[in-house]
C-alpha cells in the first residue's frame, strides 16, 4: 500500500529577530480534549525522552548533544489534540488552523482567521512561555513511527532535541482507512 507522509514544523524563539514574545492577550478557553490515560502519557514521554537521552544528528540543523528530559504538559496536549482534530476534520495539513467549525481557538477567540499554534497554545492555558515550537505529521500509525519520521527531518529533529524546551504535549487523531489515517501534533515550550 502506498501511503503519503506529510510532515511540517515551525518554531518561534524569543531570540529570533522576526518575533519577540509579548504578554498574551488571550483569555484561555481550553479545548475539551479527551483525557489521556497515564499509560499513554508515559508512552509519549518515554518515546521523546529516549531520543533526547542520546545525541542526534539532525540533518542540516547539525548535531545536538543529549538534552534533559521533557515533562508532560496537559495544556500542550490540549493544543496538540485540538490541532490534530482540526486537521483530521478539515482534511487540511499545516500549522494554521482551518478557520472552520473544527478550529476551536479561532472560534472561541473570535479571531477572524485560522488559529496559529501560538494562539492555540495560549488559548489552552500556556500563556507564559519563552520558546515554543510545533511539529505536525500525517501518516504514522504509532508513536515510535511518528518519532522516527520527525527524526528524519532537520527541523522536527531540532525541535525534539532543543535543550531550551522543558515541557511538551502531543496527540494523535484519526482513524484507519482515512486518506492519511492519523494526524499528529507535538507542541513544545519553555517557561518564561
């Protein structure tokens, strides 16, 4: 079976000349994502921290030394779940929300445009951050498969290995037999 793999990543760092963090103007209205069981959270945390425990060559992004383990963030899980669900429902793939019925943050914040990952993260309660980043992917069926896909991309690998990040959340939404099966989102942050 031929499957199409789609991956994308984006990072906003406070040190970038094109963007500096400003205090959030969003009043959080978190997405009602389903609760994850402790075993599923452990699988996600273990998969990411197993990679961070070793140095990684991230393509043209260069070599990254082992980094401290990341902790789980329910707020980043909710923002990840919201975006994965929006991509799956709208059959759109990108870091901007669809601005359709399934783009929760755009709807509850009355944005007038598709939500950005920054807006989704802040809407889900993570408003005091220093650095944030997002990885997305469509096609992988398991956490190990999606991590391996992200490691094959310099930008995604860099996000996973970035020593600045302290917390993350991730989510998979979809079903077997749909065009891309599952949509994944992984959000990272460091505290302000």
